[in-house]
C-alpha cells in the first residue's frame, strides 16, 4: 500500500509517501515547508497568515513529495490527512486538498488525529515495540501520556492542565527576548548554563482535574506555575539591574535551570506511569522530543531502569506528514475510511 500523507495543522505544510501494511513502514519521501520565518516576525504563529501560506504551498509540497518518492498520482492507494487538533483555518487547507485529491483519483480518504500521528512516529522509526507501552506526546500544543496496549489503540493516562511543555519553552523564550520558536533556542543556550543556578518550584498534581473528574489525575502535568515563576524572576532581576535584557550569563543559567525542571518533570511522570501500568517500553514523541536534554536523560534513565525508551529521529519528532501517512496506513488496514463530508476539527480529542 502506498499512502500519501498530508499535514497542515499548524505552521508546517507537509506531505509524505509511506509504503507498507500494518506494521513495517518505509518512508519514500517526507517534505516539510516550514513557515517559521513568516511567524518569527510576530513572535508566534498568526493563524490567518498560516492558513494563507498553506494555500500557497500545498500543491508544490505534494508534487515534491510525489517526485521525491518516484511516484505518480496513479501509484497512490489512499490519502491520509490530519483532521485535528490544530488551527482550524490551517487544517481546512489540508482536509479540503485531501478530499478533492482522493475524489479525483478515486481512492480512499483516511482521517488522522495529529496526536495519533506523533505516537505512530515511534513505530515508523523503530518498528513494533514491546507492549504495553507508555507514550509521552510532548509538543507546542500538547503534553499527554498514553497507554498503548494494542497497536493503534491509545488510552489517555494524563495530560497538562494548563500550558503544554513546548508552549512554556516558547513563552519563556519570548519573555527573555530570544525569538521564536523558543524550544530550540533555549535548548542551545541551556548547554552553556548552570542547571542548578535557580531553584524553581515543582508541581505534582494529586487532585483530580475539575474538567475531567472521572480520570485519575496523578499523571497530569502543569507548567503554568513554572512559567509564572520564571516571569517573576526575570522581572525582579530586570528591576534590580535596571536593564530590559538580562546579561547573557544570567540568560544561559536561567535557560539551563528551566530546561532541567521541565525535563525532570516529563521524565519523572512518564516513568512513574510506565511503572504503575507495568509498561514494557516507553516512547517519547512530538516537537519537544527533539530536545537534547530530554533525549539524553530519558535514554540514561532507560538504561538504569531497564525499560527501553524509543524516540523518533529529529525529522520525525517535529511536525511532518510521514507520521500521518503511517497512522493512516494503520487506520486503513483496520477499515477506518473517512466519508466525503469529513470536516476539520480544531479540538479533536484522542
Ligand atoms: O510537534 P510540533 O512540531 O508542533 C505541535 O504539534 O505543536 O512541536 C512544536 C514545539 C514548539 O513549542 C517548539 O518550541 C518545541 O516543539 N521544540 C522544542 C525543541 N524543538 C522544538 N522544545 C524544546 N527543545 C527543542 N529542541
Ligand atoms: Zn505536532
């Protein structure tokens, strides 16, 4: 089966060709047109600019994915597209394109949840992993833990009550005047700093989530307290020093200490969930899984605790369409095909 995947949920227009059946997948092409340069000027993603840019880029990106994969429209067996969650205007571009293309070539359309795509990036990279597995999906919009008992079935164990980890990175970087997106910038600066220079408060949630009281909240995350602590610290130091921008030495220490706290929280909660649920493996996916410290510390803890940890390569960590095609192949094999009235869903749950 040759699947064309399309992903336009945020600020990346992406298309990819992935070949395979239910388990072993081979990436034939993986094209991503990033809009980062457009949004950087505004300090974050501007939804209207994002959807307009997707419209400009989608045809070229898909044509490139076909050419790179050495395939024509007639070789494609099905088209998978991100239905949500994401920015509705951006999602609509991908969904409309995929619907029209599937209709034009007379092939099935498959709807994919963006988070399922991130989860499947682990299988796409590493092949089948031991189950049950606990998967951390950590990105700009989400920080969630899932239990996978059977391939393709995901049950939510915990999620952030407020900010996503990537969002916290982006906000802290903005506060420090470092630019957008903040994750890679802080990651780089953190390498120069002292990670115990500043002690931040930790948060462990024991109370149930008011918005989901039926769920056990012990594996939930919260990053807004840390973000506020960073804000207070920065404001205080700015007024003590009488400057708008903190000296480089303070910025790198702050970046390192902030990164340490975020990474420790993510790893601690993920390994606790894995132990609690008797997981045989752990996966870490989503844009923040590109973080150098998270990758290093998660693999080091894996060796100590003897639970294997799987992380996708950098190209499959951040938003891409190969992961959407892979999830699409799994849905297609299970007979889950979308109807022609498929619509984008900005807050599609998983
Ligand atoms: O998965 P993704 O590409 O898009 C969403 O689905 O949100 O994740 C983007 C997020 C951004 O918040 C970005 O700052 C963060 O991933 N990110 C990182 C790193 N690279 C990207 N965060 C920390 N360290 C990194 N190296
Ligand atoms: Zn994502």
